[in-house]
């Protein structure tokens, strides 16, 4: 009898004991988790938070605050909790986790209705990002159509066109940014929809570009509404907001026509551009009856995304490159020596030259570091309560990586203000430290890093093979302090170009 009782009761006691222990551990864990501190940070004015102190250069203000509050701190913009990170290891640790991969839902992103890649999240973002990632890689490595329509040939066409346009500016002061902007827009137009400023559709493409450019300015004006929705009712913000909506309707109309035309002329055996590749995949998933997010609306927003992500950033990077090369003639000469040695006089630069030109590659990285055109990355959103670097980070916190602060940290880079490509060289070979992160890191890292590297390399080598760049005679040295809106751009400057060999 006794043994029967023992056999029946003992397992229940064991089970109870187990429950009790699990309960104790869970309680202890919960206590530790909720007792972890929130990140430190500056005081907040009721309702406005830190908004009145943001200043002209928010990334610089934030870099100063990190000296006081450390590499993870928080502040409020309106009612939004912003967690600023200025340590590349902590950014890596955060951005590799799905919980940190959301995007803030703001007044401006609402206009996009959750479409596209840059401001979407969840399953739609995962599927569409993975598609774009694959296609960019295929075009980038010439794996589509035997390289016929690959990025390299499309960029080279635009380099030739750019150099032709430069001829009329030889030996006179030249404002080079508009020429760069057209060339880079042509590259994006060509890889995305096979449209450039030379096509018969020139007028509508020109209109698209001016809408995009205006869009960047309008977003800067309307930005405060992202943090304090009430700002939307301020006349200037409201005007900008309404104009953004109207311009978006117009660009979407333009892209819709492009999609219709592409569908009519589609040849699956000759994929011309990203638009074609999308339509082919869209038709495939439809035929397979798979649940997916491929749609014309989504394609149109991806076009908007790639134009906005790829035009301004690369134009500004090239703009900075030319400024630094002008200010550092020794760097210019070193690149030209490499060009003469590896490429020679008879042919134009190719991407296959890049691995043999470490100094040129190092210069491109130094331009990306020194300019950090996207100074604060793109805000992420935490999808749940979580922990980072010993701090409690509540759900719906916006996470801002201060890429500028990392790239200008004197503990990581000796004399960070100085432009010195040798930082990226060790024993004559490329050395990229893991705290060099101009394209951010992790699940939402930029999809255009390879395309950018290809563009900057081909444009710069094409330019320096033919020309010397200098500050125009009798003009002051241009400033290396930029102006930050959507990206950080150099203040307008003139360059004086002369043929290298006459
Ligand atoms: C100098 C050039 C560029 C820089 C410095 C740059 C930088 C960045 C940064 C910092 C982000 C935010 C990543 C994050 O949220 O953590 C980003 C996102 C993105 N970039 Fe770029 N970018 C450049 C060029 C391009 C180009 C040429 C393309 C065209 C394909 C592109 C496409 C994208 C896309 C699609 C995203 C959104 C990724 C996502 O949210 O999943 N970028 N970029």
C-alpha cells in the first residue's frame, strides 16, 4: 500500500517542485529585466522633449551628448523615445536581431502605406528585400543575360557621357555637382528602368528627377511632423506635406506608365533592368499560386526607394571625393600613378582593375568615412521590449546609429579630420576595420554598397585618368564642413580641370 502511495504521489511532488523552481527563476529573471536601468540621457521639456536643442547639425549635437552620456543613451523628440548608439559593436549586436529591425511609423512614412523596402517592415519587407538583394547581386556580378545588361556596362556608358560633358568646362572654374547628379541619376535610371536623360523620353525623366530633388528638400521641411504630429498644421510644414503627397502621386503615375510599357515589351530572355526582373518574378509567383507581396504598387514604391536611396547618396559621395582630391593633390597623384601602372593609356578603367588598385580603393573608403553622407543611418524601431548593453530598451523605441560619431572618433582614427587613405592600408593591402560602417550593418544594411563602390571607382578613375583637379586659381580653399539635410553635402565649390596629357 505504502509503495503504491509513493508511486502515485512522488511524481506529482517532483512536478510541483519543478514548477516552483521554474516560477522562481522566471520571477527572478523578470525582476532583473525590469530592474535594468533605461539608458541615461539629457532632460526633456514636457511635450517637446529635446526638440528645441536639436540644432543645425543633429549628428554633431548627438556626438557631443555621447561624450557625456556614453555610447548608448536616450532622449525624447516629442513623445518618441530615441536611443542613440555610437559604438559599432553595440550597433552590430542590436541590428543583427529581428527585434531591432522595425521602422518607425511616422507622418511621412504613412504616405507610403507600408510599401517599398526602405520604410516597410515585417514579412513584406523580408520577401521584397531578399528579392532586390538577389537581383542587385546578379546584375552587379554580370550573372544575368551573360553580363549584357550588367551594371558595369551601364555605368561605363555614363562615365563616357560624363567625361564628354566635362570637355566644355576644361580650364575654367566649374561647379561639378549638377554634372555628377545627372550622371548618377542616369546610372540609377538605366539599372532600374533603362531610362536616361539621353532617351527619347528625356522630358519625363527630367521631370522625375526634379520631383525627386524637390522631394529631398520637402522632406527636410516636413521632418518635424514626424516627431510632433501637431507640427503638420503649421503652414510651412503642411504645405510641404501636401506637396510631398502631390509629387508622390505624380512620380507614381510616371512609374506606372513605365511598368505598363515594360510589360508590353518584356522579353524574358533579355532582362533589361530591375523593373523587368521584378515583373518576371511577379508573374512566376502568380503562376505558382504562392502567397506573396509582389504587386505593381510594391514595384512602383521600390522604384521610388531605389531612386531616392541611390541618387543623392552617390552624387554626394562623388562630390566629396572631388573636393578632397582637389585639397590633397598628393592623393590624386598616387591614384594617377596606380592608373598608369595598372590601366595604362590605351584603354578605359574596368572593374577587374579594382583588386589591383589598393590605394584607389583605400581612397574610396576614406571618402566614405570622412564624408559619412548618411550621418545617422536610418532609424530602426524595436518591435518588443528588449535589452541592449545592460540597458532596458522598451518596445517602439527608435534606434539611431551615429555613424558620423564612429567615423570621427579620435579613439578609433588618429586625427579624424585629416583625409588619409593610408588608414585603410596595411602592408600595401586593403584593411577595413569593423568600425568602418558607412552602409550601416545587420539585417537592414544598405543594399547599394556594391553598386556604390562600382560607381565611385569607375567615375573617379575615368576622371583622374584624363584630368588633373585643382582649386581654381585665385579662389579660396573650399571648406570641408558639409551641410546636412537628407544627406551631408559639401558646400558649393568650384573645381578647375586640366587635361593630364596634352
Ligand atoms: C554612398 C552611397 C550610400 C550610402 C552611404 C548608403 C547608406 C545607407 C544606410 C546608412 C542605410 C540604412 C541602413 C539601416 O537602416 O541600418 C541604407 C539603406 C538602404 N540603401 Fe543605401 N546607401 C548608399 C547608396 C545606395 C544605393 C546606390 C542604393 C541602390 C540600390 C541603396 C539602397 C538602399 C536600400 C534599398 C536601403 C534600405 C534597406 C532596408 O531598409 O532594408 N543605397 N543605405
